[in-house]
């Protein structure tokens, strides 16, 4: 009788023989797909000035056994950290100190090839018990970012970390910090005193990061003023720096933003407190053109392996690589979520979140102004602001939940440029408006817009954009500028400069926001005709990360939208290097009848543009509460889950 070991041996031999016979039945295929399985090598790794940064947190022995009692995705197993250190050393990566980075940036010795900076956040006890011995073994320098609130001695032995209370003993002590600093391997940075938490940002109770949020006071029903916000951030940073200096004798020169969330006011506050170097959680290399106040770091997660490590060391900053990632877009009007009944409004939001999560897309365009009368003008906003009535504070809440609950990578705040209908009692309502006549394709219409040549009007628009940016949660994703600009007596250069001003203002509060501009398909068919529009399709494509074509046929073209779409795609492809950064936004509603387009037909149109070489596409509007377009029909045509290696 055969033993179990012998049986296993014979089974393996039999399976090998069967596989060999089966394979011999097939000839070599005539076509072999050339799939990109690796990110290209980093072109900046040997310039002597660029470096990358890894962000670690807690390090635990037998991590899996601790997850149930203390779940923390940012924790790493000690064994995995050792494997990563070994791989880095064997592959020629050089762990450098911040002093080496500063010397290279100031004309001193160049950085070695594949320079890497190591950072450890929050000050977990494992920094001393597990990481520090490894740093000494490998002779690796590192930066330790401390949260003052975690370092305090407390009576009940518990400190509030993020969203939970944990024992104070889970964090390092000051004698341990001083010992690590004395080794010359560890530099201490500030991680704030009490900003490592969420704070209430709206009446519904959303809790975005404290460093970038204007707090909503529920008792007083008011939002934190700009002055109070800045004073709070500055006071927190000053308190933590003073504590670190008192305990270590050295004031920190680095500020590490909790959750990677920051804005330019935060940067100003840090610099005022002696910390001109600040670190976030953006992907990509720190090339010479990246200022040290926005030092990029990649976060290491459980259960990161060497493969993820390798990819992160090659990853370019978003949309700066050789090939732009695929983008799948669903555009949503907040008017479709709003309801006077809070219960129904909450249900509408839940329907949207569940729907977007199941679609598995990466981008949502969120129209954050209200056009309840459908005249094309925004008469109210969905965020607190100085000039329009606030219909409801939904921008902050919806975008935050799309990121946290629906796993959407990019939420764009979608704003018009001129189409703001100021309330009649606004002191500047009349002097700032002008009437424009346009021919959209199915008739001549007259619309009222704020005049871009009036200084007061320009200032109002800038303030609306500023209010939208500071009302958004941290890292909202992007800014989408509407197609309502350019029917007055001003040229392309004027238009470009004004829109860049709006982007600059928005990026003060959302520094890493991606930019996109909606354009009419008329500009595609006549790309260089700027008469009466002050716009040029090729010029627009140069100035934005994406250009979004409103692929919505009108007039006789609506009778055969499929033929029209193929022609549109062909015209875009004629403009060099624009097809890969163009988003085709198809319509889910018949613009002539106002009725929904059949979901199967819309799905077929999405497939049509993809088959004709389009990488980035989506539809507008999405009506989640009405299941339009039908989820079961539209999902296979738009989901990124069907694209290997590009899950959101």
C-alpha cells in the first residue's frame, strides 16, 4: 500500500504529464498581449538632488495577533520592516539624513543615487523597542514625529489617538527620545500638539482633519472665522515646538502634517514657528522643483511587501508620469441629493455612496452650486460663503463621505466661472452683471453672467472660489471649472490669466488639487476659432491636468449620437497629446426631451468611445435615487474593476 508521501509524489508526476500533453496540443498564439506589469524606472533617482520619503507608524511583533485588540492599518510587522531594510540595502538604495538633503539643496555634496529618507510618525513605543535597534544595526538615520498630546502624562493612563483612547504606555517617553537623539541617528519633528484628530466641520457632524478644517460650532451654529482658524493652528504648533525644545533642548525644524492634510495657511504658520520644512502624504519623488514645505512621503501599510515597496519607489507624482492613469467619471448635481427633509436627504446621500462604491470608479465631479430653476445660473451654494445663499452645507459632507465610504480617489468641486446669480439684495448685484447672447446649437439664448471685466465682479468670484476651497475637506481631489466663460469682449490671454488666478486661490486651501476645465464640443470641431469665445481647445489642454469635453450632441446631431461621438473623438485625437488627458462626459439625459436616455444605449456609447481609443470617460448626471442609469447595466461599461491593475 502506498504511503501518503508516495501518493503525493505520483499525483504531482501525473499532473505534470497531463499539463505537458495539454500544452503540446496548442501552437504558439499569433498575438501576445504586451502588458505593462511594472512602473518604469525613476528618472530622477541619480540626479544628486532628488529623494524619496517613506512614512512608517507602529511596528509590532506578530502583527496579525494584535489586529483584533488594536486594529491599525498603518502598523507593520517587525519581520516585514526587516525585509524592507534588507531589500533597500541590497538594491542600492541609500538612506540619508535631512542634513544631507539640505546640504545638497544648498550647493553642497550631492545626494547618493536612490536617496531615501525614513520617517516614523506618532511616537509609538515600538520606535524605541523595535525600530531604534534596527536603525543602529543598519546605520540608518530617521525622523521621529511626535504628537505633544500623546506625550503628556495623564491621570487615567489613556490618551486620545485619532478616534480612540489608547494607553499612554504605547508611546515613547522623553528619556527614550533623548537617548535616540543622542545617537545621532534620530531627529525629532513636530506632529502637532492636538491636531491629530478630526473636528466637526458641518451641521451633519463630519469629522475631517483638524489642521485643515474650519470648525463648525453646533451650539452657536456658526463656522470658525479665518482669523480664529489661523490662530488655533499657530498656537498648536507653537505649543508643541515649545514642549519638544523644553524636553530635548532642540526646537524642531520639521512639521509633519497629521493625515498628510495641510494648506498654505498651515505652511505659513509652521514657517512662523521655525519649521520651514513640512511633510505631507503625497506620492512621488521630491525633485528640485518641489519645495521642502511640501515634502512628499509615501505611507507604508500592513501588509506591504517588497513588491509594493518597489512600486512606491518608482511612482511618479499624480499625472506626471509617462502615462496618465485611466479615469472613470460620474458627475453628480448636489441638487439631486438636497431635500428639505433631513431624513430623505440622508437617504439620498446613502443611495449615492452605495451606488458609487459598487460602480468602482475613481472620480466624481460634484456640482456644488444650486440651479433649482434650471436656467443655467447658480443662485445658491452648497457651502458657506460670502455672496450666495447657502442652500445646505453639503459639499463638505458629501465629498468627505465619497472619499471615506465609497473609496473614491478624486472628488472635484465643480463651479461655474461667471454664472452666479447674486441675490437681489446683494450690494454689488447690479453693477457686476452683463448680458451675453450665445448660440449653443439649438437656438439663440441670452444669459446673465457676472462681468469678468468688472473688478468688483472678479473679486466676488475669487471669494466664492476661496470659500469653496476652505469648506472642502482635506485633499478633496480637484477643481472643475465650468463652461460658462468667454462670451464677452476679452481675449484668450485674459481668460487664461483670470482662470489661473481662480486656480491659485483654490490651491491655497487645496494645494494638491487636480485641475480640469469643461469645454463645449464646438471648440473641438473648431479648435482654433476663438472669435466670440476667447477660448482655444489646444490652449485649454495645455493649462489643465484634464480637459473635459461635454460630449452632449444637440440639434440634428442628437438624431445619431453614436456617429457624432466617433467624429468628436477623431477630432480630439487630431490635437497632439490631448486625447490621453481628455475626459469625454456623455449625457444620461436627452437634452431635447428632458427624458432619461436608455441605460443600455448609454452603456453602448461608453463602450464606443473606449473602443475608439478614449481612456477617460463618464456620464452626467447621475440620479442615484432613481437608479439612473441602471446600475446593473452601466457598471460593466464604466467600472475600473474590469481594468487589471487599476482598481480605485
